[in-house]
C-alpha cells in the first residue's frame, strides 16, 4: 500500500484493496442529486451521489458531489446508517467497503447499514485535485521520473526539497480554486449534511439528526474533527487506531510511531515463541538473539548491500540495502498476522545472502505496491493533509531535517522510512480552506453520545487514544491484545460483543477494557 516515493497513507492497509481492485466502478453513471437518491449497484449495494455546496457558509462559490456506497444491514429494519472511513487520507471508502463487508459485519454486527462516504477530492467524489489529469498515466510517468525521495545526505535532501516544491507549484498552476474545499472539516460537514438528507428522505425532522461512524486511522481524525465541530450531533462513534488530531492540524505528523519499535520487537518475541514455524528461528533462538541478528543485518546492509540477479527470481537485477528492509518492517506492522511470517522468511533469506524476495511482485516491502498505491488517491490525500495543516509546519529544509532526526529516534527501525516528503509537498501549494473549513484550535467537548476509542495493545502506526480520550468527555478506551493498525487484524468475541452492544444500546465497556484475541502471527498449520 505504500508507494516507492514513500507517500505514507496510514490506513487499513492491504486488507481490502486487492479484492476491490478489479471492480471497475462507473460512478459517473450514478445521477447527482440534491436529495438522497440511492440506486442499486454492485449486486448487494446501493449507490448515490449527493450534490453538496463547496462551502456550506458560502453557496455562491458553487457545488460539488460526494459518492456514497451503502451496504444494507442484513438484519432489517436497520437501526440506522453507520458511516465508514478507512483512513489515509487518500483511501477510497467506496473501494474499501466493497472488499470489507464480511470483516466489518463480523466486527460491527448486522444491525446498521454501512455507508462509505467518499471524502472530497478522493477517487469518486469531487472536486478533483488530480494535478496530472484524470488518467493515471501522466501522474505515474511523473512519479517514476522524479524517483524516490532521497534523505541520506544534504545534496539528496536539497533535491527532494526542490522536487516537492515543484510539485506544489505545478498543482497550483493547474488546479482551480475548487481545490480550496478539499479538507477534513468539509468532509465532516458532508457527513452532517448526509444525515440530514437521510432523515428528510425518511420523513423525519432533520435539524437534530445524529451521525454514526466507524473510522480507522485517519478516519479517527475525521471523527474527532466532526466531534469538535458538531458535538451535539455525535451518535455512535467508534474511532479505531487513534491518530493525534493536534499533531495533524498543528504539528508535523510526527506522533504516529510512538510504538514503532514495540511493534517490530513483537516480531522477535513472537518468532522466538513460535519456534520453527518462524523462518528466522534457529535452534535455541531467543527474542534477544533474533533481534541481535536482525540489527546486525541492518547494519551490514548499509556497508554491503546485496544484489539479486537470477532471472528466474527477479524481474530486473536489484540491490538491497537497509532501506527496503526498513520499509518492509513498516508495511508489516500494519497487519502482523498477515505479514510477519513472510517478513521473517524474507529476512532469513536475506541473512543467507538471498535478496530475491525484494525484487518480485509478491514482496511486501518497497517497490511492488507503488502503482496500486498511486491508484488510491495520493493527490486527494496530499491536499487534505496540506489544507488541514495550513502550513503550520514551516516547510523549510531545516525543519524537515530536524523532523527526520526526530522520527529516527522515535522509531529506530522504520522512523527513517516514515519521515518523508509529505510535509514538504505542502510548501508551494497555494490553496487554503475558507474560514468555515478551518480548525484553529482543539477544545474539550462533550459529545451527545460518548465516543468509543479502540486500538490494539500495540499499534506501531498510531496509538494516541490516551491523549485523545480526555478531549471528549465521557469517552472510553477499549483495547484488544494484538499488534496491528486497527481492530480488524485479529478476531475477538469480547471486542465484537462490546462494539455491537455500544452500537445497539449505547452502553460502553468500562474504560481501559482489554480484550483477548486470536492474534497469532505464526499460526500452527
Ligand atoms: C477481473 O474482471 C474481469 C472481467 O470481469 C475478469 O475476466 C478477470 O478474471 C478479473 N480478474 C481478477 C483478478 O479477478
Ligand atoms: C452478494 O451477496 C451474495 C449472497 O450473499 C454473495 O454470494 C456475493 O458474494 C455478494 N457480492 C458482493 C459483491 O458482495
Ligand atoms: C428544528 O426545527 C423545528 C421546526 O422548524 C424547531 O422548532 C426546532 O427548534 C429546531 N431544533 C433545533 C435543534 O434547531
Ligand atoms: C537443538 O539443540 C539441542 C541441544 O543443543 C539438540 O539436542 C537438538 O538435537 C537440536 N535440534 C535440532 C533440530 O537441531
Ligand atoms: C531466494 O529467494 C527466493 C524468493 O523468496 C526463492 O524463491 C529462492 O528459492 C531463493 N533462492 C535460493 C537459492 O535459496
Ligand atoms: C515536530 O514535533 C515534535 C514533537 O511534537 C517537536 O518536538 C518538534 O519541535 C516539531 N518540529 C517542528 C519543526 O515543528
Ligand atoms: C461470543 O461468544 C458467545 C458464547 O460463545 C456467543 O453466545 C456470542 O454470540 C458471541 N458474540 C459474538 C459477537 O460473536
């Protein structure tokens, strides 16, 4: 899910997209309507496009449209609509929901219709911020020609700095003022608007409707933004894999990796516990001895990279230093149940001097996924982040170099691969949100229904629930014993029961509940 260019999208990575990739959506054919007008689509779903004002406070600037995909609750009559956001920013809620109805209904139950509300600027919703046109071809050519961002020495950083500035300047020349309205507060307003149109379509009063949300990762930023702006309109909110909203709006996106090393250390611990089921395990291995071998390997790769040249194993000759391995670690901690076993295999082979697995399409490290990641909306993602942050990050080379050092200290394994060009990409973007779509401070608020914050006991990519919960009166934190970016990485009857009870009755589990799970990254076959 992560591009070679290190565009970091943090989300339910890799869980669903591959299943949805082959569905060629033709949202163009869905009528755009001021009212909510759902039509059947994709076998079991209904689709709509709602017309929304670019700025609810200034109708004269015009309209855009928001794509909606609804999966009707298996148990009707439904208790309501639950909006789903899978993260990013940049992930398409629509594409993700197409592939995730099974896991989501196991987690959230079958009483709510699940609605993917496509965020502005992303995939099927307007306004488009595709700086290289609607076909991906030119954009891909651009990304390939500009190459991966370099950070190792000052000349490389200087080039990255200039290149990212050029990106912003180009987009600023190409796009129209509608790009101002691609931001998170605008999506929150669209969610509210949706709930009002829904009530209206059901003949209910619409000025006091509540919104329900399951948001993962960046979806928690969206949820908290909504709760800041419309606390009395918060219905049932499950915010899973919790991002630091202050870091998003006012900081430098540096608070994600607080548990980055813990997440990788879990590879060593669980590998030692799994024994021979883990490819890295050797007779008598302990977590410490495995860690030492991997640490030594990372150091060795810097001075002595390994190439792979067997045409039966790689498409092209490749040379692997420590960076692809660090990226593979970063990608694996999204979902260790799925990725730790293949990662251990990759590392074991690398230890034996075999780097081939980094050059094949199946690799989970750097490279293989760059194109599919591009297909998810990196432009919508960049604009959302940049407009939300409003250049509060200074965007100088010096600030970026500081941040690079900071990230490396925070997460010794993959902080370096997280510190990336994202923040610099904002530097020359001339667009800014209208006053009605700015978050200028985060306050303590009391929501109509208390929020349920959730995560795994280890989440190497965002774990700010204890900092966020006190901002939302009455909210509670519930964790489950697993490693990964969001609850879907493991199954737990306790988690499912608590979430479904909250959705159905509003009853929250006790604060700091910790649920057991089936988490087992090296399962017995
Ligand atoms: C994608 O869809 C096409 C047309 O429906 C089908 O022929 C093809 O097998 C599908 N590919 C995958 C990988 O599912
Ligand atoms: C639609 O539902 C049917 C029956 O439950 C199922 O077999 C099929 O896979 C579903 N299709 C999609 C696209 O989810
Ligand atoms: C909603 O609208 C009704 C009728 O227009 C009005 O009486 C009521 O005060 C409104 N409620 C809110 C919360 O604005
Ligand atoms: C593992 O080490 C022990 C003690 O050194 C030895 O008895 C055993 O045969 C070894 N097992 C394997 C599979 O090498
Ligand atoms: C090297 O790794 C590749 C990819 O995992 C594997 O297919 C191949 O068999 C390995 N080669 C050797 C000589 O072990
Ligand atoms: C980035 O964030 C870190 C942690 O909040 C802070 O220590 C640092 O001063 C920030 N740097 C810049 C340039 O904003
Ligand atoms: C949890 O387990 C209990 C007992 O086996 C079962 O009755 C219940 O339906 C399960 N809950 C969920 C949400 O699966």
